[in-house]
C-alpha cells in the first residue's frame, strides 16, 4: 500500500502522560500536514512541513505539542502532559506540491482518548 | 476568516434514491474547493478538486458542480447505494503559501438497503 499510514490507530492514555504519533506520508511528497478533529467539528489545521522544515503552527498547538519531520520523510507528533481536551482524531496528510489545487492525501488517523 | 458551511448536517435515504448536498463559502478570494468522502475507520478519500466557476466533475454515480460567483458547490449522488454511506466533507485552502484546508462540518449520509 503506497498511501499515507499512521500509527497507532487508537491510543488510550491517562491524563498527564506523554503520547507520540507517527505519520508516514506518500514517498516523494514534500508537504506534510497535521490536522485534528474533535467530536462534531470538521478537521482543524495544526501544523505543516515543507520537507523537513516546520513552516507554520496553529494557535491550537500549545507548548505541550511538538512535531518533527526528520529528513523530510516520516513525521511524529508528540503531546506532553496530556489533558482530557486533547481527546480527538489526529489526521496526517501529504501532498506533492503547494498549489491550491493540489490534493492532500490523508491517513486513517490516530484516535486519542485521554482519561 | 474563511467560513465553510455544509448542509444538511445528516441525511437518511433509501437505496436507489438520488441525493445532493451543499457546500457554501465566501465568494471572494476563492482558490479551489476539495470534496472528500470519509467512511468510518478509513482514510478521508479525495473525490474532486473544483477550481473554475461552472466546473462540473463526475466520478461514477457521484458528480459535483461549482459556482464561485455565488459561493456554493453541490455534490450529487445518483442512485445511492449502501456503500455510499459516509461523511462528505468539503474544504477550501486558505490564502497564503501554507494551503491549509479549512473544512466544513460535513454531511453524514446513511443509505438504507
């Protein structure tokens, strides 16, 4: 399968614990996006990378969140000291180019539940 | 702030019915509109990218139209099948180089056999 993959698919953690998610984009896609979807809402932008450079972070991304994309391939999203409000579906997408018409291809998401 | 609205929020139809959904957006600063289908436990699947006023795209029984002057896009499904049950989302890239997608809340479609 050459699509976008995300691991784990589900994560249950206790409040205060750290969690890390991984996204493997389609190879050769130089753009990688992270979005978050909470119940009843559409996905919301968190951050994006152009190759290995993180170019923008949403105000939704507090200091407890950090994302990396070493070597411009896979990406990780870490949440430190998780809170119940972090419970959401975390989606990763990749695209080849940067035009408005460029399709973003999505992974299946990681569903996080913070108890 | 780009505000994307979708209606209806949910829809229940019988197998064989045709149906349509609406995505509304501000007509100024339009760049493109993306339609996605998201089935439970799967990845959101890209359906169409609409760019020009009057665009019509078709994929099997699903088609979409675009009116950038009045700020709306319609998605049509002809002869709905149970496998069409999913949430249909539209998204528009915002201004700027980041091309982050601004999403509607989606239309949840359930097709009863």
